[in-house]
C-alpha cells in the first residue's frame, strides 16, 4: 500500500476552449472555421461546458476528486480590446462558487492557448505589448474572481510555443500549409500576415521573453488578489539521449525545460504536465523504439516519464510540484488505467525520496477538443456523446476516483 501526502490534490483538468463551446471571439474560432483549415474539426459546441459546468463539477465531486483545474477564457472576458464583459466575469464567478459548494478546490488558469482574436491579430505573444495586455486582463479578472480562487496558474505551458517551433524546425520543411493558413486568417480579420501570431503556430522563439515577463508581472498581480498559491505550468517531456545524442538533448532540455523552470524559482508551486519521453540521437529526434506502443497522439506509451520530469522540476525550480496534467489519448480505457497506474507509481517513487509533490490532476475530465486533431483523440475519464452531450464515466473514472478517496493505492 502506498499513501500520498496528507492534503494531496486529486483532480481532473479541462481548458475553456476545449470544452465550453462557442468561443467565437477567440483566434482559433476563426482558424477552425476557415476553409481549408489546419484543424481536423472546428471546436463548435465542444462539450457545452459553458452551460453544463454545474453537472460536470457535480460529476467529478461524485467520483471522489477534490480539485478541478480549468481555465477562464480571455476571449470571452475581453472580446474587444479594453471592453471587459461583466457577464462573462459573473459566469466564471458562479462557476468557481459552484466548486466551493461541492467542496472542490478550484485551480484557475488565466491563459490556456487561446486568446482574443484582436490580441493575436496584433502580434500575439511575439509583440512585447503582450506583457501589459495580459497584465491588464489579469488585473481585471483577478479583481473580480481572486477571492474565490484557491490556486491560480498564470500561463499554461509557457514553453510550448518554443517547443512546437523547435519540433517544426527539426522535422524540416512542410511548413507551407501553416504559413498559408496564417496569411489567410490575417486577411479574413483585416490583419497583416506577418503580425498574426497564434500561440501554437507562430514563431515560438520570439514569444519566450514576453511570456516570461508576462508570468512575472501577472504573478505579482495575482498574488495580491488570489487567496492561495500562484504559479505557472509547463509541458515537460522526459528528454533522453541515445549515445551521441547527448549534446542535442542537453540543448533542447535547457531551451524547453530548463530556462522555464529557472524562471519559476520563487513561485508558490510549479505545474508539471507530462505525457511521454522524447529521445535524441546524433542526427536529431529519434522515432519511437521498435515495437513501442503509440498513443492516439503518436506519442510513445511511456508513463514513467513523469518520474523524471517531476524530479527535474523540483530540482531546478526549487518549488513544490503539482502534476497539473498527465494522461493518454486512447480509445482503450483499460490502457488509460495501466498508463495512469504506472504514472502514479512513478510519483510515489518521488514522494518516497522526499520530493515535495502536492497533487495529481488528470488530463482530462471529458473527451474534448484536442486542438489540431479535433475530436479524434480521447483523453477523457468521461465519455461525451457529441450529439446529445450525455456524459458517461468510463471505468478509469471510477478507478481513479477511488484512489483519490483513499489517498492511497496498493
Ligand atoms: C496541454 C494541453 C491540453 C492538451 C493535452 C493533451 O496543456 O498540453 O493543456 O490542452 O489537450 O496536453 O494533448
């Protein structure tokens, strides 16, 4: 029997754009709806979580979880620059209050990939004005909601723009579709192609100083408004090297993991989001090992990655660690249980070695909109009927909920 630390956060996660539906003022709504589109499906109604949050919070509470990580949507709260929707803020206030009513700890993310279209048309995170634009949003939303927020996350995976850019560069070529789509999206919204910069498909290198500055500034703003800890979450792959690949591995590790973990020093926690490992050889990224199982995302089925990234996050940042995302895209729910169980044993190894791990939040509560891949990959503990919006917990939901209730596994 292995026991988790007292007060451990057991949660599930979502992000506004992936579950709410109807995020029409966002940058991605335009990019999903244009034809042709880089996206396999438009997000459309998603899981209609904007209207069904109450049912969904009751569901996760009933399963045995004590924490819900979700994001508030900047594009709803500030759909035009300088116009703040009181109705949208009121909506999120009701949603956070609903968590408290169900004894669920709300962990609220202020930026999870999507942004208002005006922001992305104006250079997105590649423009240094992004720092003040985001700070102004945090100031307003933090003032309206902060007293109810138990944990705040400034920016989800601030290191993912540089990671996706580096992966794109390493795979070489094949970039015309992306550039064409950006140019067309810019034209459709009256912007300039060289300025239109969505979080996941722009020039990630240019975003780094702005995202780091925005995190520092919004951390200070939210610290003064939120009742609990404030931090950032990072997408952390376990970067490994085969003989000859060490130099490349170390370079990627420093640019993608290291510099962001160093920037988290002094925060109240760091959020670790891990799905797999990535291996380097002398000539670059290596394919999956022979015979390895691939997930729906094409990632290697390798739950033990979490042990390496949690240890790295704690060591480099010096912060307490919360696993703010971990999970698997699969149609086979039995594999989700195996994956998650192995990931949790990895976490137990860290806990036993004295690493300060304070929670495990599974991605995701619901089968939802997986960005470019649309509704194909299934990350949910709960299945969603795309026509009726009916929710149906999978065996993994009951299994993980039981571990959450026991705060132990054996
Ligand atoms: C993330 C993403 C999620 C993805 C998940 C699965 O923060 O990486 O938050 O939005 O859906 O990672 O790919």
